[in-house]
């Protein structure tokens, strides 16, 4: 397998990457990795790893700002001077997915890529896509491919830090999830976890989803979870949900593949 395409998801706190065959998609043994964005010591490691991949193209989603984007591009140029770069921009439509934002470009490219990746995995399904990272996002995609909105709230780590910074008596919590906690640390961990799961449950109800509905029972509606916090939330939900790793990278691949097909 030739790793002809390098996919990069530059998030708020992490950079995740995967090298894939540009024509055959994700494989079981694709080179991949991640680093914390604040770890400058990782730059040499990234360059070495990307050089070993020998990718001819790179596709990037960046929501971490201009400085982070420039750093990533510089590292890519160092790893391969001739590599062709493509930076994802949110648009009105990409394939079967239509962007319902009034200003399509203002939608974060991570959410846009996740929508595209989800649609590719589950065509003709109505989807709720919940990403649990630095921020938690929950987006709705209709069965015919219309993204008609979503919500953004602080993720687990941000909620935890805000309580420690904004209160005199609540520490940076260390505890265990309990249905009803009996120590302060666990009460904070439990409250945050309830908030993450509860946001998804509420959005699901607002979308009119019902466990007794025939569409839900026959798999015509699917809840997808992604991001580092997905495995913590999934067991608390009272409805089925599927965890999909690297949904942003999957969406980047779908977009990049269209370019490769045309060449």
C-alpha cells in the first residue's frame, strides 16, 4: 500500500494525522499519530514520521488558528519539499452534504469534515454527530444530506478547569463517575459527565427522535460519537450510539479523494 495522502486534523489542543492510500482509503495498518499542539519538542518527530510516509499530498483541517496552521505547513514542507497541500474550507455544499449555515464559511472545518465523513459512512441516514473534544459539538444531518444546525458547549476538560478557576472552594477535580456522588471531586466529574450526555439527549429529543419511532428501531436514524470523550459518554446513554474514531480525518479523505479521481 502506498501512503500517497497525508490527512491532518489540527484541533484546539491536538494535531492528529493519518497516512492513507489516496485511492483505497483507510486501512487497518495505516501510519498514524497525534501530538499536543503545545509540545514543540514533537516537531522533529512529526517531520521524521511524515518523511517516512512519503506522501505526495496533504489535506488539512485547521481550527487552531493561523499560527498553528503556519507551523504545520512549515513542518510538511520540511518533511517533503514537493508535497501538494490542500487546506479544507467550509463551503455551501460538498458532494451529498449541504451546509445550512447562513455564512457557510463560518462553520468550523472540523465539524464540516465530520459531517462529510459521517455521510460517507452512513448514506441516506438521518444522523446526530456528537464530538467530545476540547469543545463538545452536536450536529444534525438530515437523511437527504442537509446540515440544519447544531450546538457547541465546553468539553469535559474546559468544564473541569472553569470550576477550578471560577470558584474558591472547588479544586481541579479528581474523582470517579457515580450516579450521585458522595465526595466533591466525584461530584464534579459526575456533573460534567451528566452535562455532556444530557446535552446530547436533549438535542436528540429536540430533533424529534423517539425510541418507539419506527425510524429509530430500523436504523434509519443513527447517533455517532467521536472524540476523546466519546467512550465516557456512551455507557450513560439510554439509546444506541456508535463510536467512530477519526471522523474528521475520514471527511478529509472523502474531499481529497474527489480531487484524486479528477486527476
